[in-house]
C-alpha cells in the first residue's frame, strides 16, 4: 500500500516536469557543470541520475558487450541521492559534486555499512570490514557526491603477476568500449571504461606507474595522476606509499579540475599529504584556453619516442607530431628535443630499482592493510596468507590462463627495508626527478614536457612521484593490424583511443591542467569517435525522469530490498526504496 501511494506522488511530480520539456544532457558525454545546471533547474534529480546510471550499467556490464567495468553498485545510492536532492532544495548545493554519482576503483575503501565491498578485485577481501572510508571518499561525501559503485580493475592494481590488464578474480575480464574485447589498459580499467561511455558522471582511479594515465589513454578520457602526496592514500589498498596516488578519470579537463579540487588536500592518516603546499588550489582556475601562449613545452624524444623501447605502434608517433603542431599553433614554443639527462645513459631503461622499492613496500604495506581490517572472513592477514589463499582457491583466483601470482611471490621474498632499498629509493628520485624531469625542465627553461601517454612515459613521473595530465590525442585507424593483449583481449584495434600526456615537477598540476585544457579546447578529440554501437548504453534521463511507475503492474513489492523492483523500458531493473521519493 505504501508503495502505491509513493508511485502516485511520483506521477504528480513527473507531470509538472514533463510539461516543461527540458532538454536533458546526453549521459554519454554529460559534464559535471551540465548535470549541476539540470539539477539546479529541477529538470531532473540525483535520484533520476542514479537510476539512469544503474540502468546504463545493467545494459552493458554483464549483458550485451559484457564490458565488466563495474564490480558492485551501491544499495545505498538511491537513499543518499534522495537525501541530497532534499538538501539541495532546502539549502542549495554543497559543492560542484553535490548529488553527482561517482564510481570508485575497488581498491578505494568505502564503509561496509553502505553495503559495498573493498577488495582490489580479490576474493581474499570479500566481506572484509574496513576501519573507515578512504581519505578521498571522506572528502567526496563531505562535498555531497554520491558513491554509485565500485569499478573493476587489474587485481591488486596489477601487482599480482603476469596477468592481462583489467582482469580480477571477482570481476573477470573488463574490456574496452571502443572495439569488442579491446584492452582497456589498467589498472584502473573499470573506472576508464565506465567513464568513457557514461556509466557514472565521474570516476576515480589510482596510479603507481601508469594506472590512471594508461586506461585514460585507451578509453578516450582525461586523467590526472596527481603528485604523490596531493591526494590521500589512506584507506587505499596499497602497492607503495612512495608511488601510489589517487586521481580523476573523466571526460573533460574541466571535470578533472572539479574533482581534483575536491579530493586534494591534507589527511592526518597519510603523512605524505602533510607536505603539500597550502592552500589547496582551486584547479578550475586553471581552465584557460590561452594557457599555452608564450609557454615553453619540451619534447624528451630520447627513449620516450623510440618505438623499440616503448613498444608503441608507430601510428601514435605520427599523430603525436601533429599534436606538436597544434601546440605551436596555440602560441607555445616547442623545444624539441628536450631530453632527460637520465635518458642519455642506459640506467633509466635498464634500472630495476623501481621494482626493488615496490616489492619491499608492497609486502609491508599490504600486510598492514590486512591487519588493520576490523574483520576479514577469508582469514587472510598478510601477503603470505594471500599467496596461500589464491593457491587454495584456484577456481576463484587462478582460473585457466589467469594463474600467475609471480609478483606476489617476488614481493614476499623480500626481507624489509635495508640499504639496497634505500639506495634504490634515492636512485629513483635521481633518475626520475633531479636527473630526469626536473633537469630537463631546468636545462631548457621549460614550463612542461609533452609525450604520448602510452609507452615508457609514465616511468620517470612514477619513480619521482610527479604529476601527469592526460588528454585524448587520437584513435587507431580502421585498418590497423589487430594484435593480442591478453588471453581474451586485443590491442591495438580499430577505433581504440590513445592519449597525450603533459608532465611537470611536483605540484605543478595547475600548469599541467591549463595546458591540457588549452589543447583539449582546440582539438576536442574525444568527440571525434564513439564506442562501438552495442557498447553505447541507450538509457537516458528522458527514460527515467517521471517514467518510474509507468509499468506499475510490472513492479513487485520486495521486502528484501525494502521497496519494489520495477522493469523500466526493455530490461532495466530498478530498485526503488519507497522512502527515497517522498
Ligand atoms: C560484499 O559482497 C557480498 C557478495 O556479493 C555481499 O553479500 C555483501 O553484502 C557485500 N557487501 C559487504 C559490505 O560485504
Ligand atoms: C610518514 O611516517 C612514517 C612513519 O610512520 C615515516 O617513516 C615517513 O618518513 C613519514 N613520511 C613523510 C613523508 O612524512
Ligand atoms: C631506439 O632504441 C634501440 C634499443 O635501445 C636502439 O638500438 C636505437 O638506436 C634507438 N633509436 C634511436 C633513434 O635512438
Ligand atoms: C639500482 O641503482 C643503483 C644505483 O644506486 C644501480 O647501480 C643499480 O644498477 C640499480 N639496480 C638495478 C637492479 O637496476
Ligand atoms: C636487501 O634485501 C634484499 C631482499 O629483500 C636482498 O636481495 C639484498 O641483498 C639486501 N641488501 C643488503 C645490502 O643486504
Ligand atoms: C591504412 O590506410 C591508410 C590510408 O587511409 C594508409 O595510408 C595506410 O598505409 C593503411 N595501413 C595499413 C596497415 O594498411
Ligand atoms: C554490478 C555488476 O554487474 N557486478 C557483477 C560484476 O561481475 C561479477 C562477476 O561476473 C558479478 O558477480 C557481479 O554481479
């Protein structure tokens, strides 16, 4: 009875809304600013947005193209959205992310009481109880964002072994929306695929070495890999505190600036963030389309544009040369070459010091993560336990062709921080920073460096802890030779995107964002190509706003979900709690 009364209420509201006939933004592309405008004008609500994104996820995640981008959706998202809608009406919005649904990579902790797991894709963490939300999640919630769900990823952020990008035990193989079964790259694969086709307004990823920038590149996105210490890693399932960082993966530089402005800032639970400059910049102030005028942008050709080292398809470099012309056209001086001194010796390419640091850090920090859990039903309490767990549960964690856990084993063999480790840390800072990015910037008096996002580009920034901002650069042509990427994935492939990366010194995000914005505004590359037809979700706001209850007879009351389940349109299951509507 209660449910029926609620439905009647919705009819009334929808009648008013339909009379206005507002134009709804296309959720494939919709920006945060567009969504805020529609929410403020009352054209749609955050509840509508959550319903629409749930329906879009349902269309493509396990059905149709089976992209496997999303691991879980939040059973609390509709309630949260309703509360935030109410608050907006009463007292306005808290921030530009108020009522905006966001998807998190599954290594970013959310409190279990919300109804979702935090597992890095591993069954060893299923049903574990985290001590609290991750630092970035606390900031998102305070800003009024809605946590929509958790995204699939390369298990343990690709620190398990020789496994394809986008595969996890829990999520299976995530694939790209631009070509069937194409490599989404990783490790923030699900975040990348979900953002690329509008399964959420925005997504977060994490990067240790390439894990935001590569999936942003492969999925036609803007990605920001912030300086290590700009965004908190508290509550993020770790690889290494020296390299891990959390950042936005979104469809525009403007959205990236909005999200970064909210998630950046000090967190007492991550002491690296206490060293960041204050105040936290408003990164949206960097959105200046003339930002490249009069600037000096360097091209570190040596190593980074050598295909035999990067493994890049030569086509990427062809399009990159065109990007340099565009950058010149925008008024910048392109200094070419502007090589990293560390690239002039074999060290940068052959050094194994990054692995030395990551192997030692991962064992210590992952074990600390397991130990800090309030509960973990799998019984896993350390890296050693994890290795045993995987071997004891091959049907879950080592299915045929996805068995490898050599990186876990290699890390487990380390014996803690000794002089080899500290030397490696120092050497990394030199290779990537003082003899790398900083040296090139200083020697040529540069404002930033620019490179294709793919290849060896991420390494100096990874080992130095420096930022990268990636924007869409181009797409593989229809006649590209299709290659193999994993047992179930291909790369390159027709129409698969690739990106352009701006690099700089620590905490140079303002400049990098401004350069990426100028380039993006001039080229609008993202809009040149869409996902393959089957991978484009069809549900739009128009299918949701005021439509709930149209098929009243097809709704069934369900005590287990505390509301009713309705079929919306073709096959979209929407779970509606009665108390979220009033
Ligand atoms: C985690 O996943 C399991 C299995 O899908 C589910 O039963 C549980 O409710 C989820 N959430 C939490 C917080 O464990
Ligand atoms: C953070 O704290 C740890 C000890 O808890 C210490 O080893 C490390 O040097 C600190 N790092 C920074 C950047 O302050
Ligand atoms: C590219 O790298 C390969 C392998 O290190 C090297 O033999 C070759 O000389 C390099 N090419 C250029 C143009 O530097
Ligand atoms: C690590 O760095 C040192 C310099 O500190 C270098 O001599 C050594 O070759 C590197 N080790 C590996 C395994 O790459
Ligand atoms: C430091 O530990 C590693 C194993 O983690 C070992 O290979 C290396 O030899 C050790 N270095 C020293 C100086 O003992
Ligand atoms: C693809 O087509 C372009 C012209 O559209 C041509 O220049 C190029 O050589 C072709 N590449 C391959 C691999 O066939
Ligand atoms: C939201 C969603 O569709 N999650 C699915 C992700 O993939 C796993 C494995 O196939 C499913 O169990 C989840 O239901």
